[in-house]
């Protein structure tokens, strides 16, 4: 009889700990989503919008740190001028607007 009571109490404790485990896992996922995943996706979308808005004559910096001016916009790349009569082709994913251009865009909003 005593063994039956102890087993029932252990089963009740296990079922409660099982629920608390899943609740904690859901809470951890929610915290990760709102503090890590969501801000990163918002930042990526903003960066993508900046790249789509770039046009001929904008000052840019490549991922390698090269400062240049956009000479031509293509589908997946930019032709940028790094020095007089020196034009290179770079992927759109490796180009960022300069601070001056980024600040000018924020003042327009």
C-alpha cells in the first residue's frame, strides 16, 4: 500500500516536471527569437533595402574595406571606381553604403 502511494506521488511529480520542462523550452525559444533572431532579420532586411536603393554616384565601402564610387548597377553586382579609370566589379552582397550616405538617407526619412 505504501509503495503504491509513493509510486503515485512520483508519477505526479514526473508529469509536473515534464510540463515545466516544455514550458521552459518554449520560454527559452521565445527569448532567443525576440532578442537574437528577430533583430538580426530586421537588420538584414534594412541592409538589403539599402543595397537596392544604391545608384550611380553613391559612395560605398566593400567588405574588404575598399572605398569607391558606384559607376554602374547590374543585376547581382556593381561596377565601382576605386581610382581614376580603375573600375572593378564586385558582388552586391559585399558592398555597404558609407557613413555619410547612410546618415543622409536617415535625415530624409
